[in-house]
């Protein structure tokens, strides 16, 4: 076990409670939960909610520690265009986009697949994009102790696009840096690299 497990099972007691809540919601919005199309909706929605918040069951630091390797490499390592799917804690509506993450090793590198996995571990919780950005940064900094960490996240928020101000083309960008990335030259190199089309 590397601290990461795709959620394929459900907590039955919790599932029943969440399902009951969704049944009440359907009634309150004026629906008829006993009609054919909605008969299984409460349990389906409960399973979806458990899956979308399974990050609470994951330990992001353990995910990184499971694949740390000694390596004398001190240049920038970037994993960009990592898909992000999360739920806004204010309205329980999705926000989604991409994360771009870099670190400069200081004696240890990490298996590349672990970086998207810690993004998922934090994103699969009720979130705000600002906190998600700093949680990812801090996890990498605390566990790997690199020379520096950079995180940039770009997301569309359905709480802005479907309701409220209803601006469908708006994108929110957040960033967080430590160490060498606090320097203009290093940060500029990172920004240039995540914007380039090398692949």
C-alpha cells in the first residue's frame, strides 16, 4: 500500500445517511422521488459524493514518501497539465482545470506519478482553489524538503458559471511558491516552461 487507493468501496452506514439526505432534497425541490428516473438517484448521488470526497481517506505525505529516491539532481522537475477535479466547499459545485507543479530536488526525487496523486488526494475533498494550491505546495516542501516548490492552478468554477454572476469564460489562477521559486528568474523560467508547447 503506497498511501493511495482508488475508492472502489463505500461506507454503507455513511452511504445510507447521505442517501437519505438526498431523498429529502429531492422532495424539497418539488420532485417526486418515487418516479422511475429518480428511484435510484439518492443512492447514486450518495456514492458519487463519497467518491468525490475520498481524498479525506488519503495521506498525501505518505503517497510521496512511498516513492522517494536518492538522486543527485538539482535542476527543475516539472509536471504540468495535471487534471484537477474538485468540489467548491461554498456551494458543493464542481471546479476543474489543470495544475502545474515544479520542484528543485535537494537529494531526493519522487516517482512522477505521485505528484498527480497528491493533487487528487487534496482535490477530492471540499475545497477552495486557494487552499488547494498551498496544501499541495506545503506537502511537497515538507516531505521532499526540496530547494523550492512551485504550484500554479487554473480552474473554471461552476459556482460562477452556472449561478451567481454566470460568467462562462472566466478562469481562476492561483499560485504558491517556496525557496528558489521566490526569485524572479527561477519563477519566470517555470512560468515560461509551463506555457511552452514542448510536447
